[in-house]
C-alpha cells in the first residue's frame, strides 16, 4: 500500500500520510512525493481545497529518523535531505487553493513543518506538538522556522526550538500554532473547506499570495498586482456582479 494516499471528491482532495505503524514518519521518498503531489493538486482545476492528515492515531512523528544513517549522514546528504523537506513544505505553502491540516496524536518536527505549511490547522484535544530538533543536533530549516515565527512570534518560537519540549493542543491554540480544537479534526477540516468552496477561487488565491508574502516578509508586489488585475478582468467578476443583481448564488469557475 502507498505511503501517501490521495482521495478526491466534490472538489476536495484529502492527502493522508499512511505509515501508521511508524506513526506516519515521513521518509525521504515521501518528502519528494509530497512536493510533486501538491504541485499537481494545485494545477488540478477539479480540486478547490486540500486537506492533509495522517492515517490512524497520529498526524506524523516527523521525519523518518530510522533512515537518517542511510539518507542524512554527512553534511552533503543532510543538505540534499533538507532541500527535499523544504520543497515539500514550500509546495504546500505555495498551493493557490486553501489547504487545511487535520491533526490528531503526534505532530512533531518535520511534520510540524508540513502542518505549518497549510493555511489552517484543525486539531483534536489529544494532539501533541513539538519540534525536537535540539535533541538531534539539527537546525530546523529557514523555511520551517520562518513559518513558525510568523505563527507564534519570536519568543514562543525560541522557546519551542531551544527546549524541544512537547506541548498540548490547548497550548498550541493559545499561542496561535493551531486555529481550532474539536472532537473530529478531519470533520472540522471538511467543514472549513465547505465554508470556502462556493467563494471565488481567484479572490482566495490573491489573498493567499499577499498574506503569505506578508508573513514571509517577501511579498512580490508585481505578482500581487497581476493577481488583482486578473481577478478584475475575470469571467468570475462578471458572474459575481450578475449573481448579485439576480439575487442568486454565484457559480465561480476560477477564470
Ligand atoms: N522516525 C522513524 N520511526 C519512528 C518515528 C520517526 N520520527 N517516530 C516513531 N517511529 C516508530 C518507532 O521507532 C516505533 O517503531 P518500532 O515499533 O519498529 O520500534 C513506532 O514508530 C512506534 O513508535 P514508539 O516510539 O514505539 O511509540 P511511543 O508511543 O513510545 O512514542 C513518539 C512515540 C512519537 C514520542 C516517539 O516515537 C518519538 O519520540 N519519535 C521521534 C519523534 C521525533 O524526534 N521527531 C522529529 C523528527 S524530525
């Protein structure tokens, strides 16, 4: 069975990390596959939003440490490995559609990077978070650290990275690491996707690009302006105004 499952239904893609016996630890191959998969889902016009979750009891216990001797040995291998990790995180972060992480059980290390790369993080009360890079003498990458900083601020980010201590869903909520705790994270994530499904994709893509640019401190204003212009010139903008006049819901196509 595949280590990553993808299910598409009614405009929603659910991506599941599927190695529950290893607590969904993410292998080098899986980092590479995730980068390709999220780029493909971004390009798939039938997909309006994406949920990322884990099979069984956990989201994921992070990078597969068991294979580190084989794939992340010296400085060169480690660099290559981290390129793959960042490519996966950045492919998720760069998707122009809403992305939601549904979290239960462990969400540690590199898995926290995956969760932070999504737009939203819906968790169950039993979720446990942590970035134990300091227990392995690994520097958490720039892309992941930047995402952490933009979510929780510098002091909390330092505490999380310097101590490597695990923290509860309640604490994660209180510092802004996650945005909701509920009884069923996957159901909550589906509900969040439904709330956005009828809205104009070009609006969401533009908002996401600008907000991600603000969060990273690297807003490309030219691209932002092009996205704004593209929405203003779109068929969807015509449809939105027409629907308003006819007092009916708009049917947006994303063009
Ligand atoms: N990489 C590889 N395998 C992992 C893993 C990881 N990150 N996390 C868990 N596993 C494996 C365990 O080795 C174990 O395999 P085994 O049954 O063949 O021994 C299996 O998953 C179950 O985990 P186990 O440790 O027995 O469960 P636990 O409830 O006692 O502890 C954790 C769970 C998550 C606290 C513990 O496994 C752990 O600390 N994992 C490493 C977390 C980490 O440092 N992640 C950061 C990586 S960047």
